[in-house]
């Protein structure tokens, strides 16, 4: 069974998806981490982020691997643990442009289908229910207001000791929404058959419980 969770930045997808995967006892695939890891190598290797063909080549040469462990998912690239590095501001600032290239998406989607070809998975991203796995048994479009998503991201970053401005974060969330929704290749859309879940003002546990019961009903 595949549970596809799509939605805009900051809707809580990765927290919810990981918790749903734990509740169901299945694997979790964070596709955003795959685009982020590619962006990180491109920045480190000086590959121009406006060159889709070169980025796709880089993705083929350096496939990212995601290891599910007790402490969460570890993101490995070329033998390095890049779990933290892929969350830094330079990567966050460049990843939308990297993810907009059709050649890059083609590579990533093939890899995602390969990884989830066997077994049961909870997967989060932007195009899982619409492009990667339109046949997913459970499809959720997780969203929340721009203000709420900016507040959550601000709390997450300040919790990590970073000094950040809420307004700048709000602008960044709005900019990424626009970039992800308006790109030509696989824009962020509510997939056919997806249930829209708005998490504004709702606790994570309630959202996780709701999605896990949807999945259990399908599996029953
Ligand atoms: O969910 P995130 O913030 O880690 O995603 C990082 C970027 O990757 C974001 O700009 C959207 C893009 N992305 C995508 O285009 N398709 C996916 N399946 C997952 C993420």
C-alpha cells in the first residue's frame, strides 16, 4: 500500500508522514530530501542550478540514499551524512529552481518508483499522488495557512538556535508556494482522489490519527 502525502512547504508533511509510517509500521520516503540532497551536491560541486541536463547527470552519478532508523531518517550522499546540511538556508533557497527542471524530475520520479516498488510506504512530496503514484491507495493533500506555516518554520529554526525574521520566512514560504505551484513540470496540485486536510490550528496527533485510520480502512 502507498500513502501519498502532498502539499506546500511547512504544512507539516514530513512530521505527519513519518508519524503515520511509524503508526502503520511501514517505510517512510521523504522526496523533498532527495531534491535537497541533489541541490547540496550541485552547490558544493559548482554545477549551475539553471542547467537541468547537468543536474540530472549529477543525480544519476550520485544517487542519494535515505536510511530509516530509530532517530529518524538519515540522508546519505557520497558516503557523507547530509541530514542537517540539506536543511540549511543556501539549499532551501536554491531547491525550488533545481526541482523545476523536467530532466531532474524525470530522474527523481524513476528513483522514487524504484524505491517504493516493493512493500508498503508512506511518501511525502509535491507530486506523489499526481505523478509518482497516481494509483496510491491513500492520497492526502496536507495544507495550512501561509501565516501558520511561517510560524511553524520560525519556531523550528529558532528552536535550532538560528536567528531568523518571521516576515522573511513568511515571504520565503509564499515565494516557494508560488514557485512550486506555477512551474511547468509537475506543479503542486491537489491530485485526483486526494483528501484535503487543513492543519491550521489542529494538533499533529489528530492529523496523524486521521490519516492512519484512512490507511487502515483501505487495508482492511
Ligand atoms: O518538502 P521540502 O521543503 O523538503 O521540499 C524541498 C523542495 O523540493 C521544494 O521546493 C519542493 C520540491 N519538491 C518537489 O518539487 N517534489 C517533491 N516530490 C518533493 C519536493
